């Protein structure tokens, strides 16, 4: 099957309907394994059990950024190819990405309270992540303000591409500024500085969260396509009556 | 060049006439700065410390004021359609409108800043540095704001959405503007470090803003 078949909303729907149960099942299994491994993982010698918050925090942070990445690609699809499915993908990704970004901030501040002694500091990593959340909310606000969906999609696309500047700022904030948030420790040239016993559950959780994201994304896209069909049918019905 | 110059003068003339927003911005700026001592108390050492932040915040909010009318009023009276059909490149047109907006709202703020600095107990040398940061930084606010103004152009209640879109994007400008002003007043960072980053942010927004805003206008006006 050529990739372009995916661009047809009906084909996409049948494919999504077939894939979603499998993806959901896989997500549940991976989350089960990940959570079980996280529970078994040893406590940190300094942080004690609070280190386990990381198993939720790091994958959420990664998915919050992935969400904006997907929206940026979809924005290209909207602006360059005018593809309705790209609009749908961008619209579906916004609330999911916002939720993961919020989860990242909440888990981070719950971890910060015992470890740093404060829920919140205005350091570069935290601030840039908060701005990402605000940008997500701005995008959702645009979606909810502009009535015509394809016009909303184009306005959102431009805002998304401009807002993508925040992604490298988040990624490199710990290198560019002297932050309270620790530097990158999972992916490094010299190898990870995290012990295997903690790194393994982290990887499993990251993969499980990614599958969760993909499942939610496909389901949200399916719902959005159906919602648009309902809207079109209503418009047709209304014009037939009058 | 002639159509662009004509557009610049037209926009500035509209801004200073009745119904234009030119003096509204600077008035708003003065009101906000006056309100702060009521909120935090007339504590002069405290005002001196937070003065640069107050001036920057007031400038940011004031530059938002006229933005929602920047393209919307042209859209309502139809002149935006004429501009879109014209031969001048839309990016340049948008940039010229940005310059007109800055000249009528940004520049008056900078002229008023020394006076407000007096209210906030900022000494003359620091005031000069602060005014310099505003001079360099406020164009960035305008040119980032262009993007929001273009996205919100066809909305009836675009003003609030505009603020929600634009404010998160202006955070870096605010950070380095206030950092440069504070560096000049208290140190220990040399003034040049944050100030050059502020210059870079302004130059970047002068490039990115018109292109993104022009793209948004083309999409919106189809």
C-alpha cells in the first residue's frame, strides 16, 4: 500500500480503526511492564523513593516536545499541501501535547518540593517548558476561536512554526544557562550517567508513553474526522431545509 | 519604494488622527507605571530595584494595545485587499506597517521613559541604559506582535486572542531587556552581554515577523 493512501480520510479511518485496539493493547502491556519495573527499581542513595517520579516526568517532557514536533510537521502539510488530514493531525495533537506538558510540570514540581525545597524556580528549563504549555494553550485558543476549521488550521500552522523556536530552547536550556534543573544525563557522548537499574525502566516507560501518545493521537484524529463529517452533514441538512 | 513610503506616511497619519492609537499607548504606559507604586507602596528603594521590570512590562502591554487594529482596520475598510493585490511584496508592506506602528507607539514610550524613570527613583545613568534597552528591544515587540495581529485579523474579538498568542513569544525579549537594564544598574554581569543578545533578538524578529505575518495574511484573506 503506497503511503499516499493514508492521505485519504476514509482509508485513514479504516486503518485507524484496525490499528487502535492493537496499539491500545500494546500500550497497556508496556505501561504494565514499565510501572512494574519502576516499582522494583532501587531507591536513589540521595533522593530515596522520589527518584521514581522521574519515570513519569522524563517521558512526559519528551512527549510534550514530540507533540509540538508533530504539530510543526502537520503545519507544513497544511501550508504546503493544503491537506485536510494534516489539519486534523495538528488539531488532535494540541490537547494531548498540552496534557503531557502539564504532567511534566506537575511531576517536576512535586519532585522539586522535597529535593530542591521548592515547587517552582524560574530557571531556564522550567520557564521554557511553561512557555511551551502557554503556547499549546494559545494554539487551542485559536482552534476554539476561528469557526471555519480550514482557516483555523492555517492560522494555527503559522503560530506552530513560529512557536517551534521554543523546542531547541527547552532542549539546550540546561547547557546554555546555569540551571537548577540538572543537565542532560540520558543521552550523552560519553554514555549515560544513569545506572542501568534505573535507566531500563525509564526506557520502557518512554516507549510505553510514546505508544500511549500514538494511540491517543490516532483516536483523536478519528474523532475529529467523524466530528467534521457530522458538521458537514448538519450544514447540508440545514441548507436543504431552508 | 514610493508605495511603501506612502503607506508609512498613511499609517502614521491615521495613528495620530482622531481614533488612532498613537497617544493612547503612551498614556496607557504612564497610567500603568503610576499604578505600580499604589500596588506595592511608595517604597523608593524597592521601586528603584523593580523599576526596570515595571517599565519593560508596561512597554510590553502598551505595544499590544494598538496591535489588534493594525491589520483589522485595514481589513474592515477594504484597504487590506488593495494592499494584497498591489505590486509591492507583502513582506515589505508588513514590515513597513510594523515600522509605522513602532514609530507611533514604541517611540513615544521611549521618549516618555526618562520621565517615568524619575517617578520610579532610577538614577540618570541607569535611566540612560534603560532607555537604550527599550529603544533596542521595543521593535522586537512590534515585529513579534505583527504575527499575532495577522493571525487574528479576521476575528471580531481578536484583541484577547492576540495577547494570548503574542505574550508567550515575547518572553525572551522581556528577559534580556530587563537583564540588560539590571546589569547597567546593579551589575555584576557586564551590560554588553544581555544587551547584544537583546539586539540579536530584535534583528531575528525583524526578519521572522514580517515573513510569518505576510504568510498568515495571505492564508487568512483567501
